[in-house]
């Protein structure tokens, strides 16, 4: 199965600064690269994803960049705000439009926004 | 409202008892998953199912059982063989063939405490 690692496990940044979280994976066949956000006591929700035919995708203050050669992708959050405080998970896999692979999540990154 | 419903939200169990967690979805999704979440451990896959009457073990299936008799339902039984069952359990689903996204949709979770 996929071996997924996230770094760092905890990240503390000043409000307004940028945050970057990295996810490395082992399966070179993976072609779908999502990031989920889980606020305290709530369910994880997708915030951004990218397919392997794209190197970067941006949605307002968040972006994801992909390096397939090196097998890693990163979540970038700019102009951080208090509501960005949460745990972020990556879960890369081979998406074929059907079936259900055993989706493996990273262990998560706890992002803390300091006022 | 379309979505995934988990019940109960909170559950207390005595040691040696089996307990079943319910997961129902009305999203017409083919794939369903059960994850266990412990503090600092991220999301660990217990079982997953692609279609009715078919399911596969995930990374930590020991002490758990599932069934998939209907497309909408994927209940998880935590048996007395599970040595450390106190945890937060999350059910998720994903669209199958024809879906244009690999996004996982999560329920609100069930928190099980063994007394």
C-alpha cells in the first residue's frame, strides 16, 4: 500500500504569515492529491485537490503544488487567519473513476495560528 | 439533505461487549470506508467496500467486522476482541465510476468510550 508522510507534524505561524505543509508518498502510480482540513471536533473536509497532469492549483489563499518526480506535494496557505487553525491531512492515491482503493492518510499536521 | 449520517454520536460500552456503529449515505456512492482516529495518529483505515456484499480489510481490521448488504449502509461492529477500542470513528464515502472527483465525504463521527 501507499506509504504517506507529512511534515511538519506541528506548525505554528504568526497571523498573516504563510504556512507550508509537505506530503511525500511512495506509489508512483498515484494520480490524485487531495488536502483535507479538520477543525477541532469536526469531520475532515476537502479543501483543495490536484490531478497529476497539473503542477499547481490555486484557490484564493490556498494552493497545492505537485512534484511527481520527487513524489511529494505541498499545501500552501498565505495570509493566514485564525480560522486556518486546524489539522490538515493529505491522502494521495490512484484514482481511476471507480473502485475503492485502501486510501491511506498522512498522520496530519496541526497548524496553529498565533495572534 | 444529501450526506453521510453516523450514529450514535457518543457511545459508552463495558469491556467484553460488542457494539455496532451505524453509517448511512444517500449520495449514491459506491465506495465506503471506516477510519479510526486517535490523538496524534491521524486516520487509520479499518475496512472499505467497493460494492454491495464486498469489502476488504484495511490496516487495522483486527477486532472489527463490517457488512455491506445495501449500497447506502456500511455498519461497523467493534467486537470484544478489539484490545483498545476507545477512539473516534469516522465513516466516509466516495463516488465510483462516472464520478468526476476522488473526494471523500465524511460523517460527523462516533466517539466510543470503553469503561
